[in-house]
């Protein structure tokens, strides 16, 4: 029977924009104990993976809970020691990295975690990030994606630097590895020149799992060609079904199996033992939103200065064709369609980073997830608890058992690697072709 996939989108205080202000929230800072507690809780709930996002910049907004963050590979290496089975997925941008470094880091994580690593491929869009790397602006969107395609090809080639059986460690013969099993990349392309080989044996998974997040045309093409997991923002089932069908068709056009490209929309659940309890929890979080933080956050997300606008009036005219992120486009389109005020936009949409909110009992939340899963709107979900740790605890202890009772989610891990959890094949090595 087809099984739902679940990822946990890590955020120390929670994903609601005001969660860090909640008296029960984990500190939105540098407590490794908090991260370990969350990771182990998710593993007890049989989640497929943990996911860590990343950016290379912040702003002067004092109300932001995501102003400070650990470097993802360092964090996940620590969590690899504290967990045994859950997958470990990190973001690494193709805009401000080199393919060799990315290939080496994720291969290292795959070895250290015994086959649980995944790379979330992104192209950076914030000018603030460009400033930190000696640039005044980003490349044009299409140029960024051309670079990303070649970047991924080089990384995959480096992961095939060695055949699976290249490592001998034969003390008697004195041969540590079989040099005939080494595959030189010798890549010479428009963006990169990389000789290889990678200075690690082939990873336990062959290739760490490739993940992509983005719903633009360029993003969907990148996902269809390479990604094995696709994170996306979808708030309504018909749109989710259309996205799902489109991605699966694009994947097939590249000669890949649609079953090996899993679509996982983000959801922000607020779960109670009753609907009223869930609504009370949500209202408590909503009351913590500072209006200035809401307006500043919306300005940042849309890339439009909203200083001085009437928060109870409509959004100013915004040309969606000039917005660089699909999240921003979706917010503006929803605001226009539903005639939302600026305040309503940040209270209803920004609080969950543009993702769908699910507020209700365990049965209510499970009903919604199961409906999307069975109606070809999703293969699973990237779960974004509104507040940590209680939001994850509620989901793991109330919703997960309900999904298990219905037979749509595992009761125990059946394999050791992230590919095992997701039902993805291990890529063959160059020598096995």
C-alpha cells in the first residue's frame, strides 16, 4: 500500500512568525539540546527526514526569529550522532558555493550518518546575500538556473568518482584502494572546470537524495530533471493537484520514473485534542504578532517597501512578474483574490511563510492530509509545527498515530537509509554501467 512521506522542517522556536515569543517555545537561538530533542522526537514519530533551510544574510529587524542560524552541515553532523534512522536534509545554494565543496560535504554527511543525507538545491535570490559575497546584485533568474543545472551535473559526477567496490583496505597486499575503480570527472563546461576525483569513497546511498524547493518554471524544470523530493507551497487542493500532475509529467519527459520524484507541500499544523483547543492555541500565537514585525516581514518577503502603508487597507499595486519567489507571487495573488488587507495578509499568510495552515483536532488534520494524499495532491508533507517543541509533540503524539491507524503512514522504519524510507533506488556507480 502506498505510504505517506513526512518531513520535519526544522525551526528552533517554531514556524509561526511570533512563535519565539510564546512562553513555552524553545529558544530561537543556539541550544543544541533543543535541536537534539526535536530530532529525536521526530524520529520516534517515524518521520522520513529532517530539513534545514539556509540563507547567508539577515536584516536589522529585531522581531525576526530566524535572524541567527547554525550552518546546516555542522548542525546535521551533530544530529547524525544523536539519531539513528531519520534522514538529514540541508540546503546548499548553487549561487555561493563550489560544486566540489558541496559534493564533499554531502558525501561526508552520508558516510557519517550511514546513508541518511539529502541535498536541498536552491538558487539564492536575496540581494542581501549577494552583498556578503562581494556582489552588488544577483545574476538574472535564468542565468542562475543555467548555473544550477551544470552545478548539479558536476556534483553528481563527483559522487561517482569511485566505484562501489573501489575501497580495498587490504593490509596484506598493501593496497588501500583499487586505482582501476577511480573515475576522473574532467568536467570542462560553461560555468565550471572540475577535474576530480572526490577524496572520499562512494557514499552509502550512492548519491545523497536530491531535493528541490521552488515552483517557478525554471524551478520546476530543475526539479523534474534532477529532484527526488520536491518541496512546494500549495494552499488549495485543485492547485496542488495541477502542480502534482505537471511535475510528474515533466519528470517522465526526462525519462525518469514519476514515482521517484516525491511532491511534498509544506503545512503548518496547530493541533488540539479538540477543535476549540487547537483554535485557542492558534489565537494565542496570533496575539503575539507585533504589527511592526508583521509589516517588516511582509516587506521583506515581497521585496516591496511597505513603510507607512495603511495596514487595514489593501496591498499597493505590485507587479507579480517582477517578484523573484513563488511564495511572494502566491501571497499577492491570494490577497487580490480574497480582497485581503495588509494586516490580513501578514496575519493569515505570512505567519506560516505562505504555506497551508491546518488548525483542528488530530482527526481534522489527518483528514486533510489523507485527502490530499489520496487525491493526487501530494506524496507526503513537509511538516512545519507552529511552535516548538509543543507543536511537534502534538503532531507526533496525536496526528501520527491517527495516520498509522488509517494505514497511510508507517509504524516503524523498514530500512536504514533515507532512500529506503522514501522508496528511492540507489544510483548505479560508473563501473556498474
